[in-house]
C-alpha cells in the first residue's frame, strides 16, 4: 500500500478523522497555519506542497504560476485564463467556486439542514432578522471546498453587493464527518454574510464559512481580509457592482459557501449531493 493510500485509509475512519481534525486546539493551529503558510522560503514551500500532495489529490496543472513563493501563494493560486467560463444565461445563478455539492433544497419556513435530520435556522446562520424574512421559504445550496481545490470564488451572476456582515466564531472542520457530529456547525464557525441583489432585483446571499486551517477570508468588495483578529459581528456597508464571473475573493484553505435565493428559483439538473461542480457551472435557474 502506498503512503497516500495508508493516509486515506486512516482518515476515512470517522472517529480518528474527527479526533485529528477537531479535538485539537483549533484556533491556535489555525493561527499557526496562517503564519506558517506565508513563509517565503523555497525549501519550506516545496516540502509543504509535497506533504500536501500526500494527503490530497492536489493538481496544479491548471495554475497560472508554475512556481510559488509560499504555501499561501499556492493555496490562493489563480488559474490559467479561460478555464472557468461562466454560463452566460442571465437566468442562471452559477456556482461561485469549485466545490462538492452538499445539503441543498427548499428552506422550510426558516429552517435549513446541514445533513438530513440536522437542522439549523436562518437566524442562527445570518444573525439578521430582516434577511431571514427575505429568504423565508427560499432555496439553499451548500458548496464545500476541499483543501486541494481552487480557492477563489466569483460572482455567480450580475450582482450589486450591498453589505457584508462578519460574524466571529469557531473553526470546526466542515467535512461530512464533522457535519454529522457538531450541531449547527455552520452557525458556530466564523463566517461572512454577503448581501447582494441580482440585476432583476431578487436577493441573493452568499455565506462563506471558515474552517480549521482557514487563516483568513479575503473580500475585494470591502478591500479587507477577515480573520480571527476581526471583531464580530461587524457590518461593512458597501455599494459594489460585480459582473458574473468577477472574482469576489478567496479562502486560504478549503471551506464552505452557502448560497441563498428566493423560492421561485429552481435547481439545475447537475445539482446532486456529492457531485463535483466547477466555478461557472449552473446551480439554480430563475424561471422565464
């Protein structure tokens, strides 16, 4: 058995996986990772990326760069031009990122679920009563970014960004094993609530959720990097127009984005739990 196969076998054991990725000093390790990943040393960088490959299916063939200054530089890599075309149909809300599709469906009044039978509320997630009313009985899609994926995310449609609310919190792992064991996990972790409106007027909200080893979240619309040092909840008013496909920011590791739309949106045929999706591919459609 290869080293990668042995590691994969061990991490698939749920108790061990949960212990290794959650029952540790999560915040301290995340802060350390934020510092370590920015060390610009060619030996450290090469060794870190080689170790990363052992634990994942990291593929750098799509990266614009062929060499990286640091692990952080690799985490936040840009892709070669034209690799993530966004569906041009204005009725389509595209995936803002590369991801694995998790829980999705209709919001039951104000209740969503992280896995079947494990509900959480819009109010606990968003912390904004007026936004809860906006998305009551709407639709939601959970997008999970793994550590090896492209970590930048983009405007899923032509949008006007009106406000960002940063909510401080924990940094639990967001993998399926943790989602089964930690109640209301997304409502406990650090997250940003990005309020936007489509060109046609409907509300569309993106909620990037941090996780262990995610040292920070960069958002271009407020020209800020949000992390554990950011006090929360903190509101950042903004008035930024983004075209479909424009880069909105990046995670510094894998994490999750929850997409919220009104109830009249329908899921695209490719939206299935466990399916992989690329940035720019359809997620939801507004009926004509």
